[in-house]
């Protein structure tokens, strides 16, 4: 048993100024952070507010930031963190409004989920007889199928932190659940919707959503697959798709990235367009000298061989 310093975020309508309360709690081996919070609630301060339900890492209710990372309190070992960091720091999820203490308003999580139209859309003339779908056609959906809606990924999303209109990792993972479903009849219209501002092209691929998911869901993988699908469906009239295509084109041309050509291609306009001239001017002021031409790498053939492998049709498992 170890006496641990437990710092807990506090905020309420009666006490709107956010602050940390410090409690000293005896932490035993095998105790979870949720157990520690119960000790604080029952023995130290009965006014503490937080959410929990199943206590078995199934419902996702007890997601919160623990020692700087979003986790489930019910399956996070308290003693391990105390021994590593010397304390416990428990805060509410980021990117969601705090209601009281560790409880947040989840409407900011549910609204984007509804926006992606999370239900199958049947074809206009559905088959009269149901047709079995081989299990292998659903294998690619396994990367998103275990989501428990805890919002840990949204809490750690660096894009959501600066752009409230961004749908977020969980909503886009749910979107892929239907884009990748062979029964859905609205793949292209879905991809058009998800390609707008706040959608798949706004992700900065920081990988934090994959890292913090307690169930091993991979929202980033789903986002990248939808980007590929959008380009395959010809949905390239946006800066995100243009940037990806321009990036790939410069690598194919010389084996290396040409920043200047990528920037020009991303804006979808000529070199002398106002936007490109502005970028060029700022680059020069920062001491950069972008080059429109570059020589091929000695290993260009090897790069092209890799590109051909990536572009080759995928074989069914």
C-alpha cells in the first residue's frame, strides 16, 4: 500500500473557476483509478462528480484524462502510475464542455456521430431475396467495429482542439463502418459528405486517436481508407485531395518531395495565382528557397517499383 497524492480537477456552477483539489489516498495493488475516485467520493468529498457504469471497460462512461492521457478509469491501474509519476492527476476529457468536475457534456460527441448518417441506406430496388455476404467482405470493418463511444479519441484530437467543426475520429470511424459495408447503396454520396470541410481531409494524422483507444479501434486507418476511396470515386475537387495527388506526383517524378510543386498543386491554380505568390513570398521571408525543378534520385527506379506495388489491385484474402 502506498499513500498517493491525488490531484482532481474541480469546476461547478457554484465554483466556476477551475482548480485542482489534492487528496491523499492509500492506493493498494490491483486498484484502478476508478477505485481511487470512489475512495475520494466516499471517504473525502461526497460532492465530487464523475461518470461510471459497468466498471468492466464495456460502456465507456468513465473516460477521463489520467496523468495527461485520456483513458478509462475502470481499467487503468492506479499504483503503476503513482510509482511512475509520483502522483495521480485526474482531469475531464478535453474538447468537450465541463458540466461539473470530471463529468462533461457529451452532446459535442454525439452531434458529429449523427451528422455522418450512421445507418445503412438501401438501394432503390432492393433484392427480393436476401443475399448472403461472405465474412471476408466485412474483415476490413474490424478496425472500427469495437468502438464503445467513450470519446477518448475526440479528447486527444489535435484538430478538434483548434477547429470545432471537425467531425472527429469516432464519428469518422463510424462513417467508415458504412462506407466499407457492401450492403450500403450510398458510398459516393457519403464520401462527398465526408470530403467537405471538417471531414476526412482535415485530419492531421497525428495518430493519437489510435494510440489512446482502449478497445484497439483505429480511426486514423479508417480515415485514410476513406481518403483513398474518395479519390477512386473522382472526388478530388478539394484542397486535401489535390494535396495528396500533388504530393504523390512529385515523388513519382523524381523520387523525392518537391514542396513548391506540391503547394501549387494543392491550391489547384497556377504558379502566379495570388495564393501561390503569397506562399512564395512568405517562404522567401523565412529563408526558404523553394525549387520548382529537382533532379531524380539515384534510387528513383526503386521508388517507382514500390509505387507500382502499392497501386497494384489488392487480392481478396
